[in-house]
C-alpha cells in the first residue's frame, strides 16, 4: 500500500488544527506553572508535623 488513505488537511482545516495545537500548548504551559508553584509552596511549608500524642512522666495531671 502506497499513499495515504485520507487526504492531507488543506486550507481552513489546516489552520484549525494549528490553532487547536497552539491552544493545547498554552493550556499545558499554564497547568505546568500552577503545578510547579504548588510544589514550590509545599516545599517551603514542610516543617515538622505537630505531635499527635502527648506523653508525660511523673505526677498526677489535673484536667478539670
């Protein structure tokens, strides 16, 4: 089999495909910026987590 089964896009169809590709590239760029900003923000916010249990030694504890 030689040749294509479908014709090469011409004219308006070609421009439409180019614009759709350009729009997808812009969307990918914006999403990457949002994700990278989120990752950077979470890296700076990483600190030791607050302890979830309290341990004590010694005498009585009055909670009332």
